[in-house]
C-alpha cells in the first residue's frame, strides 16, 4: 500500500468484459447490441504523438486520472487496461440518453452490472483520436477510485490497445506511441490482448507457481492479486496474512493480504511485494484468469505496454526497491467530506483487537480535525506509524479511542 497507505486502495475497478446478454424475452426494440455489431471506430495517431504527453494524478485508489475529450466535451477519465470496452458513467454530463441502446450485462467485482451502449463521434487523448465507435455506459461509483467524486470515463483496451502506451509514473504523465517503439530500456515481460477477455494479459512466477494468464490492469489500484487456488499451489500458505477490501462496479470483496518475499514478471525480479489472495471462486477465477498486476505494483516503474509487439517493459523508478508500507493500525478508511469512515477492519490488527467496526467514523487524529486535503497531508501517515506508537482517535459521536500501533502481517 505504497502511495496512500492510510486509505484503502480501492480496487480493482471491474474488468467490464461483456459476460452475458440480456434475456431473449426483451421486446425486439430492446435487444442488446451484440459486440460484433458495434462500430469499432477508427483510431489514428497524430504525427507529433510522441511529444503529446498527457499529465495525470493518482487517485486515492491508486489509479491514473486525467482529462480528455468525448465529442468535444472535456471529461475526467481513468486509464484502465483491465477494461475491455471503455465505460462512460451514467451520471456523466457526456451521456446522451437519446443515443443509448441496451448492451446486456458485464462481469464486475461483486457480480454483474447492467450496461448500455452509446455511439460517439470522437474520442481524443494525447495524440490519439478515434472517430466513430462508441462506449459502454454503466454506473461508475466514486468508491471505485477512492475519491469523493466519480470520474466520467474508464478508458479501456478498445481505445488504446492497438498502440504502445508509455506510462511515466515518476513524472505523472503518459503518451501513446506507434506499436513497436522502444523509448527506453528495461526488463521485458510478455504481453498480449486476450481474444476471449479482450484485455491486457501477461504471466508471472510466484513461489512454486507459474501464473497465467494474469491481467495487467492499470485500473486496479492494488499491487498483485492472485486466485486462492494459485496461492495454495504456490506454496506460500506459511506467510502471515490479514484481510483487505476491494470495490468494483457491483459491490465489494474481502481478500486476504500478504507480503511475499519475491516474484518474477518476465525478466523482472521484484522483492517484498504486497499480494491479495481472492477467496475461492473469486473474481479472477470466475473470468478464467490467475490474477492481476495492478497500478500499485506498476507505479514503481516506468512502464511500456505494447501488446502489438508482444511485450511489456519495466524500468525501475526511485521507489522500486523500497519495501511496501504496511498498515500498523489495522484500519482501512475512506474520506467522506470532513471525516474518515472505516471501510474495513483488518483481521488480526490492533483495531480488531480494540473492537473497531466497519462504519465507525473518525473526526480527529491526535486532536487535529480531518483536513480537506487529508489524502496528501502528513496527518494521513498515522495509520502506518512505528509499532508501539499510541494514536488518539476522536470519533464523530464524541467518543475518544486510544490505538496502539503494531506490526501484524
């Protein structure tokens, strides 16, 4: 939980691959638009695309948030290689209700969600312009990014998959290049777009287990996520674990959480990696994958994603060799206006031992009120403080609780 350890790493945002069409009992006018019948549009790169860096910030959920245009209108977006078809939020001003067509349903964290389809005239980001085509339309809850305000759009494989994507996490910028370009040197791992799931996929080695396919998912704020079966087969069950919570379009999911001593991703060897273990029959298993590589891991590198050339390139950044920050409080919280709401009490942590519950609300930390810029403030580091530190937490109902921090996983 490197970037914002005090907050829950809200993730993963859903895969959003169309999983099932609506029932045949719909009236003829409402028959969902099948994938094969959708206009894919035409994407082109401008001659100066290499110079067209797109600035971004990382959301509290650890995702790449930026601004682009949809039919000439500025929209906020998340760069999400784990989404097969770009998703426009139903609440976005960019939605034109007169153009919506039923789209069936999609698989997401927490279950299935109903979707629609909306044709578009142009989508533009950096040096990429797509004319024609369309977007999936679904609810995009703010919790999916860990922010108080939802974004308009998840930019998925359908828009960027034919290009090379150069993500410079250290300088908070990315750009789209012609496939085959190699703008920097780093460790290489295989990368492709799955014909079945239509998302970016690779493979990794964890313990005794070679995991494939794993989704390379920039929209997932976690580090590494694996299925329960693959975790067991990797022979790592001896490691201490706790629990964490993830949010997607269809709800939440509780996973186990551990820090593994090392893993291999192609030529790259990474040490001390935070890893989530999904429950049996969890999301990864349900879509036929072994797990995901998320932005929580990728942000430690400069990353080139080029499925057309069959490769992912990772160049270590300044934080690549730092161990992950571990919660010492056992509380995963979200910012709600002027307070912190407990979203999950981690198993085996100090907060669980002290009787904390999901939904508890914190209004002061060591006597200081929760500031509007809390996610980026120094106050937010209390949750990963040194073991033995005593923190005074003021609940919003007037109660005061003393929490002694400890290492527990």
